[in-house]
C-alpha cells in the first residue's frame, strides 16, 4: 500500500518543530494546513501577505477577500497578521521562514528542484518558489512519486529547468520519505507498497 495524501501530509508535519513558521505551496502541500496539530503552534505564511493561515473555510466562514498565494480561500488563526508583498518577501529572503513545503516535477540526488515549467507547455509563472527555496531554512518537496507515464520523479539529474540548485532537504511522496545524498537518495522511510518498485536512484 502506498501512502494517501493525508498520510503524506502527516509525514511532512513530523518534520516540523514546535512554534515554527511554515510556507505551503499550492496543490498537495496545501493539505498540510488542514492537519496541523494545534499544540505545535505552527504559523503558516503565505507570500501574498499573511502570517497565521488556518484551515480551509466552511461555507459559512468563506470570505472572497481572504485568499492565499494560490488564490484559494482560507481562514486565519488567532494572532494572524497581514502585510504587503515587499515585507512578505523580506521575511522569506531574510531567512525567517523555517520550512517551505513545495510541489515538484523533478528532484535529483544533488538536491536540485524543478517545479515551475515544462518546456513547450503553458507557463503560469514562477510565483515565490525561487525565493522560497533559497530563503527558507528547510525545503521539503511533497509530490507524487511517478509521472503519468510511470517514470520516477526522483532522478540522477533534473532534466527540466531548475527552480533552485542544491536546495532540497527532504522529499515526501506516496512511496516514502527520501533525502538527497550526493549520488543517491537516502531512504528515510518507505511505504509498504514501495517494496520491489523502481523508485529511481534510491538506496
């Protein structure tokens, strides 16, 4: 059995430390916000200018003016604050974000990340990813392990345009948790369904 999206999010949360700041990318990483234990006291940062993002809103809570960087409606927690983009990116570039959790298209053994474009396909933009991978203290990639063609996204060398070089600390997929380690990925934890599968350059 492979991990569900919720189990992947729970594995990511185990990497956090109490009272830390976390930025969550769009897609799979956004699930993390819904599963954060209150006792960890995590402050979720959104680069469009929020510190203290909460869970997805219910129908009664939703506000069209309260959104995250992925244009999804959100709630806020007690003590949250709002600010402009320059201050938000000052937090990122100044090294004040403890963890960034981003999606990925490819990660290689050197910790290089490609997550923003496929040549020849429509590009919506880099967003804050380039700043986040270079400014955050820890970068976690949360992604599906295989492409639609069944090819592992963990690679010896990224083939797509890079978001950042040697920036990834940990990768969490439905197949397990992996750490880039020079010429391979070190297996930190494996899902039961990962046994005997070609996961890429893992050891």
